[in-house]
C-alpha cells in the first residue's frame, strides 16, 4: 500500500524493510555536483566555470566544464537495486555568506536563481528512467525549485544541513522508525520567475511548489469543531480556541496545528494571511486530543508606516485553522471592538 511521505509523493516504505533489499545510494559530494553550474535563464546548457574563491578564509580553485556526463558506472549499479536513494542539493560554499565564487546561479554566496543545479536534474532524470523507486534526499539551507522532481520522483525528503547525526535521522525516517512532523519555515516556489517582489511576497497569489507550513506524516489527522468563548475582543484581549484533533491513521504521530489571521477590512494592504500561533501536538493512533490556544489580540498587529509604530485596527478578522498555509480546515470570524 502506498503512503504519503514526509515531504511529497507516495512511495512504499516497506521496500526498505525487505530482508534482502538492495539499496543503491548515490551521494553527490562537495566539488563534484554540489558545485555544478545551473542553466542560465536564456540557455539550454550550463556554462563553464573556472574560479578561485574563498570559503571561511580558505582559498579554493574550482573548475567546472560546460557539460558533465552522468557516470555510467553509477547508473549500471543503480539498475541492480530495488530502491535508489539520491542525496544532493547545495552546500554552504554555494549559498553561504561572503563566498567569492561568482558563477551563473551564484554570486558571492547569494543565489541568482533557485532551480536545482542542472547536472543533478540530469542525474535524477536518468535514475528515474531506470524504472526503480527513486528517493531524493535534498540537503540545502534554503528553498529549491524542483517541479519535475516533485511530479516524477517517488519521494522527496528535505533534510536541510542535518549535522553529524543527519544520516541517522534520515535513515530513521526512511525506514519508518520515526514518524516525522517537520513543517517548512519558508515557501518553495516552482521557478525563479515566480519570485514576487520582496515588498509583495506576503501577497503572492500564484501557485507554489510547497507552501509555508507544509509537511507530511505517516498518519492523518482530523480537525473537529472549534469552541470560541467569544467573537468580540478588546485591543488588550485574548482569543481562546479549543477543538479536538483525531488521529485517523494507523500510526502514533505529531500534528503541527497552525493558526492564521486575515484582516478583512484593513485601510492598508495586508498579507493574505499571517501566522499568529502554532503548536505541535502528539496524538496516538485512534485517539483524540484537545488542542488549546490562547492568542493575544496584539498579534494581529502590523507596522503602521505613518504612525511609525505597530497598529491593531478595529474591525473584522478571519481566524483560519489548518495544517499549513494552504491547507486551512476551518474559518471563524471575530471582531476587535471598542468596549
């Protein structure tokens, strides 16, 4: 039976539990493919890069040709496996601060495009064409655009830069020894051209690859009816929410409940929604747990440019309760009033 993975796409974790399973792990390390040159916006092939640059005070010379061939020996080895685990992404030399590396896609530690490096996409497409399940463990310190991978690979695990015990943590998740509950602290867009202006990113209404607050589990949760003690509050008031959460799956797990607010009649432009509270709640399989929130009205504030101070307007607000910023399960209207 296929299940949802922590990040995206269904796959069969029981494949990794078979006693005689053959797992092929392809790790892309350091200067081979982590330091590859992605496509320019107007080109169909990567550009060469021959640079000396510094990372943390160390001078390194890096040379990358215009085109790289996928290692056929690795591909042949992968063909004999039952499951392919590909570990790739970026590293601190590419997206860290104060690097002197300047290449298409990277500029002194800043990124000028957000797509997965070209050679890694080529490798993943080649591995996918083998016809075996492919799991992509993505190691980055920021968001990547990877729409093809999200649509075609069997699973994606966002590992960030996991540290010395990162391998243990990734293994525990892949073998279902741990039921994850991680949530994205940033939005993953589909492509560089989708990135909104910095001043308008909170108003972006387009389709994103993975939204803020997104993350999956090996179980499922049901949000039940919310109890509100009141729907009218003073500026110094506190909104109290109570509602049951039921674990409707077959595994114990944690749900990260997220509370957003939308200003319904603001005199100035406002975000589509703003996070005002969240809580990680453990629920055993088949059990129901009461989620309780106390949210100060002052969290509805925004920076008033003219007043040069934070402002909470009187008026109507919509409370949105959900599992991510685009998975809102319930809506409730409240008002901030003069009492």
